[in-house]
C-alpha cells in the first residue's frame, strides 16, 4: 500500500501528532512550572530537615526493636484526644 494523504513513516503532518507531544507555548510553560516546583522542593526550612532526620532516627529504632515511647505521654495525649481537647 502507498501513502495516505501527506503522512509517511518519517514525517507526520501537524494534524496527526501524537497526544501529549505538543510544542510551542504550552510545552515551555509546563516545563517552566515543573522547574519551579523542583526548585521549591529543594529549598527546605531547617525545621523540616531536623524533623526528617528525627523521623529517620525513629524509623531505625522501630526497625531494630529499640523504640520505647514514654507511655505516660502517650496516655496523656490519648486522653486529651478522646476528651476533644486535642
């Protein structure tokens, strides 16, 4: 079989571009938004870094079987929650 219209295996006409493969303004604005989101994720507050380190430390303790929470604080917090004062 031969070619149909202006379409061949190497070149496609503009109306047959695959979905999601648009160029121009839409593609560059999405790229800029993605780049901005990546930069925003890279700038963490020191509190966030400290919290992430503490979470990793606690995960390691749980995995090793060494985590021992303060049961008095847990009970106090649970009572506050159940009383509706959390």
